[in-house]
C-alpha cells in the first residue's frame, strides 16, 4: 500500500558506506503538477436558488490542470508548522524514521462529485531499503519529468550521486537505481497521453517515454543551503527527487496495486481536487461587485473597461462572461438564460447593468471544488543536517524540537516499564548523565521545563 504525502514525500536514503548516520530535515521545496486522466467539464451553479448549472470550462485528457507549490521552507518555518523529521540510515542498507517524526499528510474526501481537501500533521513511521552511490557521476537535471523546472535547484547541472529506494509501505515511492525516462503507464498495459503543448512542449502519446528522468540525486558534505534567505546556513545532505505516478514509482495506483479501485478500467486510482478557478478581478468603482470567472482580460479591454482590471487570481464566486452573450453586455444574465431556454425575443434586452434583483440582472455563480481523476508529477528538493548518534536533543523525548509535559510523560512511562533503551528517543533520556534512566532524570526534566532552560543541559 502506498499513499500520497502531498507536502513532503521524502526519498532520502544513501547506502551504508556513503551516508550511514542520523539526519534531521532542515529545508524542503516541493513542486507538483496534477495531470487529468480524462476530459471533464468544470461547472458553476447560480447562487440565487434558481437551480441552474453552467459548464464554463473544460479540462482535456492529458492536460496539466493544477500546479501545487509547497515551500521553500527553512528550518524555522518547519518548526512553526510542527514538521519534525528525523531519519536513520542504517549500515545494513535499511532505514527508518525515528520515533517522534511528524509530517503533514494530505488527501481529499469525495462527496457527490465534489471534494474537500484535508491536511493533518501526523506521526510518521516507515521502513525502507536503500542503495546509493555518491560517486555515480550523474548530472542533476535541468528539467523535471514533464518539462522545465519551475524552481531551479541550486545544484542544477552539478555532478551528484544516485539514490534508489524500495520496500516503503507508506511514505516513499520506488526510485530506480539508474535514472530512466518513465511512461504514463500502470503496469497493466494502460497508458495515458500527456499534453504539454500549452507550455510550448510536445504531445506525448500514451506509452511513449516522457521528456525527463525519474530518479534521485544526492550530495553529501559541507554544502551551502538553498534556504540562506530563511536563516539556514548550510546542510550535510542534499537530495533532489523526480517522480511521477505509474509503474516507475508504484504511486497513484491506489491501496491495492494491480486492482482497479476507482472503476475506470485502469490501475490508476488517484483523485485530485480542483479547489478554485482562475478569474478576473475588477475595480469595485467600475460597478462590478464580483470577479469574473476565467481570464477575460481581452474581452473586458474590448469593452473599453481595461482600466477596471485589477488582477487575475483564484475565484470561487463571480460573474460569467463570454462573447456569445454580447446582447447582454457579454454577461450571463437572467434575460440571457431565459432567451436560451425559450428563444422568446422579449428577453433580447440588456439587463447587465445591475446584479440579480429577483427579476433580472447579472447572475452570480459559485464554483464548488470538483474531484478529477489525475496523475501526479513531483519535483522535490530536501536538505538535512547530521545529528550524530542521537537524533534528539537531550530531554526532547517526543522529538518535536522543544521541551514540555509530553516529554516528561514519555520519559516517565519508559522508566516505569524499564524500556527507555528500546525506544528511538531513549538516547535523550539520561539527563543527569549517570548512565542510567531513573527518577532523577524525570526530576531534572521537570525542573528544566519549569525553568525554561532545557536547551542548556
């Protein structure tokens, strides 16, 4: 079973002779694209209880319909978001997240064609197998799997090592030991097209290899941070990763790989959520109380109202305009809808000079988030600091980067059952340095929490 971590999918593992040790995440950047598997209309509904639904846009099969950027986030922002990830790379080629690691995990709830995104910060536990070669001599790509990078790596074009991952049940996609050009195929012979023409690229038929590589590229040493502007000074480990749903990553295939869980006849089962549509905002002084769905800059300028345009941004409530409604000032109004339904010429009257008043006027429309079957592409950059044999600050038993009652409870519990050495945070339990875990350590932790000086231990 593999699930999507929307904000942080971390492939960061290196073979034993390369990076065995303990690391803490100190910086992250993720850019992802959602690619529609099928053509789908986007609808809006009137807000006046008239029961009108209107298709105003179309997403085509293979089209990138959404870009999601997370970060770049430095260490201070990660702490503010309660994101704390400590990872151990073991000498035997296995790895795991240390107890006390937390990361945001996201997804969507579907309901009758609509969708509600959710995001929780949850404990992360996962084990995996990794291989790497810091001397592999691969060049960090200039492009993502599907095209130019939106945010360029500070190490782009530099020679780097290679990282591969397998066996992760929850957090990681599969990463090949050698970077390859993937396809949009599910391993069962089902492939999807990719349409990059809107971005100056090509149309890639299903089954053809994609423009960029899937793989993991890694550097280790005294490295400059790509988040200096956020207070990060340097890093000990840098990882850059490219992945796309399908057989190459094992991602996007649902909980049961090899089974069609969403009923579309393929193993692709990931569902995306389009929360907003683009819209054109107008200055309120021009008499418009709402924005307009879509980028209608040209249409508004042709109406002589170019000076009214404020910006193009996300919209969920607004007017609908199109040249087909020129009779009604290019707006979808009550009269415009009535004429389309009846073809009665009495409705060929322009009522676009005011909002709906119960009789006529410009209709106000609302967009509800729509669920869309999709394929997920991702480019990620991570940096880590090495934290020695213990991934925890002394006394930070829950690994959240601070000291509070939760640490006291964790320490007291493990001392009572005499298993502090068996938990990942046990290395942070001997506060008084006597080589034993006992009530004296609990007292020391309580005192420093109350005094607010645990960081001085």
